[in-house]
C-alpha cells in the first residue's frame, strides 16, 4: 500500500493533523514561537505505509504530536542557547512514530520480548499480587458480554485482581484454571449474570476501574461526553502564585541538551505517565521515578519505560518516606502525577499545594497530571487505564466494526497510552517554557480519554482505505474476539506487521528505530525504541539505560553527566 497506488498519504495527513493542533494553539497555551515556526516542521517516511490495522490514524496522529513536542523543545532551545538565523528544523518519521506507539512490544531484554515466557527470569518481580503473571487473575482486566444482548463491559482488576473477581462471584485465585479458553468462559459466564447498570454500581461501591463499551455517538450523549468533547486535547494553565522567571541551570555536559539540570519527579505507574518522563529524560532532564515498595507494577514495562531515569522506592504513607520525599521537593522543577485522581492531593502533594511550596521557595513548579477520564465532568474522579478509555469513548466498537464484527474489540498495543504520554510531555515542556519566559507555576493536564477524542476529531481512514487495509491482514487477525486479551490481540497484530513490514524490525544500517544498551542494573543488554523527533541543534538522546523500580537511592545527587559511572554502555 504505497503512495504510488494509493491516493491517501500518511505523510500528508500527519501534516494536516499538525495544522489542526496549531489551530488550537491558544487553548493549548503553546508558545507563539511554535506556531510562527510551523513551516520548519517536516514529516518523512521510507514507505508511506499505513502500519497499524486500526481504523484510526494512529501513526499520523502520533507523528503530529511528536512534531509539536519537538517544536516546543526547539523553542526552549532558543531560550536556552539563543536563536539562530533561521527557525530550528524539526523532522519526524512515520516509522519512528509507529515504533513509539508500540514500543513495549519492540523492547527486549537479553534478546527476549514482552511476549516471551522466558523473559520473567530477567526482570525484577514487582507483580506483587500476581495480577499479571497468573493467567486467571490477568483476565480480570478484560472485555466481556453482559446480561443484556449486544452490551459489553470491561472489568478491570488493575494490579490487584481479587476485588474485581470477588465482585462477580469468583475466587481471587483458581489454581485449577490454566487454559486460556477455559478462563474466558468462566469469567465471562459470571459477568453475564449482571447488567451494565449493575456492574457500574458494583464497581462504584468497590472503587474499581471498569466501564461499559459505548459507541462514540452514545458516549457523546452522556453528560461527561458532551462536556469533554468541547475541551482541548490537553491543557496548560497557570497556577496561583507570583514567582520570577527561572534561569536554566548551568550545563555541564557541553552538549545542547534542552532540559539538562532540570529535576523531574515521576509519581506514576505503567505507560502513559512514565512515557511523559521518558520523553523529558530524552531532552536531558534528571528524572527520578518514585514508587512505593508496597505497590505492584508490571515488570516488563520498566525495561522500556524507565529509560534515562533513576528509580527509587519511598513509601509516602510513612513519616520516614515523607521526610525523604520533601527533601526532593525542595529543588524539584517538574512533578508528573499518574496515580488515581486525588491520591497525591490526599497526601498533601497535589498541584495547589506544590504551587504554594513554589511560592514559598521563590521558584515556580510545573505539575503534570495524567489520568483516564479528564478533569471536568462527573467521571473525572474515576480510575482507569487505556482499555477503559478505549471502551468508553467508542474506540473499541470502531475497532470491532473495522474487523467486520458486531462486537467491540480492544485495539492492539497501548497506543493511547503512548499518545497521552506525548501530550503530557508537551504540556510539561510548555510549562517550562512559560516558567522561563514569564515566571509562575503551571499545571499540565492530559488524559487517555482526550487522546481518544483527538483520534475521533481528526477522523478515521476513508472507507476505501480501510477496505484495502483489511485485505492485507492475516487470517488470524479476523479470528480475534471481544474477549481476547490485550496480549493475544497485540501478538497477533505484531506477527502480521513483522511479516508485512520487515523494515520496521530489521531496518537498513543507519535507520534503526531501536537502540541497544547494556544495563548495569539489569545485568543484561536491552533494546528500546529511539527518541523520535529530530531537532536541529538539539541533542535529545538517552544518557543511561533503564533499570527496574527501586534500583537507586532517592536523591538528586546520584545523576552523572553521561551515565558512564553507572556501568551502562550504549551498544548502538
């Protein structure tokens, strides 16, 4: 499906989507320089293909977001290093954007991918409650039929599983259930005992994630949908306080790293939030990921998601943990909060409290929230994950219809997570730009739901393009069902993509989408997706390999200039 035999061009469409985002520059609080330099942005593709078997323009939308990210980073570079005689060129490839959208499935440790059963032995076991490693408990986060015909509900046991399984009348552990099909039959038969309304009430009472799978037009009829479809894709708002403009810290590497010396605290788990800070690490920020040793996390996602960072454990529900954390707050520049809405506020570390701290210390702060349902409306406080957003907004129904089914299907890969992470990174970069120019503290807000709404806003592929895209898929793709797991769906799609697009996985020399490192903390080689945006005169490359959660001390003093003191080696 090349440009020669298809009128539709992904490269041209990426440019159109970027123009759509430029049209919302005031609502997004973008630096004026970004819009003024729009002609310096370009997109490229070695094949101009549509890579994902999805009705939405995922690669094109991600490419547009990456271009905007690069443009804001370029504006920061102008502030820090001075403007040249012409605007900084920004280039994004569609292949790079595609790799960014499925990077967890391109990452490897010691040559093993996420889908390899042997990979578990290479990882730190942070799946404390076996919600990922146990197949039965894993399927407590999945899409199932309900009591009423043609109604589906996505239950989500999060990283705990037992509460959701007990809710539908099942035991938290079933050692006798190991077969994939048997597990689906048992769990779905219990979900089918309830209506959507009953499941909603049960979930609400137990504060569990979970939503009905709605079609887009039905989502827009909900009060939450009506309100949020009018909102911009993300927000950057100034917080209360009047702190002066902040000078950039003195660079020590000798390289044009936009965020060198900027201190970032990551308070997140799993994909979207960690992607925000992974991007900030690309631009040179000192990113310190803080996790509780008592909270579970998905082990493999740390291989890719912790690139460029330090990762430390602190329990903020203890006095000792809070004392150490507040030492870090004294000099922090950016906080990224990806926990359940309101969780950090209850501990006294929400955006308003941090703005008050910034006012007291005389240096503004940028606080970025990432959540599922957005920040206004009746569902804003609900917990959620990518599949939850994809189901409630209509993305899952659109995917099922694209596949010729009369049921919803969760799309492959955590693409909405990565898109949301990119939006959050743009918000963080924008806040840092305004802090450097005008002073003050800023609050960035990104959500999985709003990324999905952006997909609908820019439109699905034309019908004839969708038909040609379907005609190229393997037979296994059309055997997928609503109740198949995310990994089953993703592995099936990955197999097809590897067959059709070998250049994504074994590219020509000099055009690799991934890079290899030796990680001292893992004691193994890792392979991860490279930074995507190329910005003239800016060095946005990683300086250290990833490490598992809790590998470092909770201090700003442990960062080195090039990572060499940590035993990490870039392999190429």
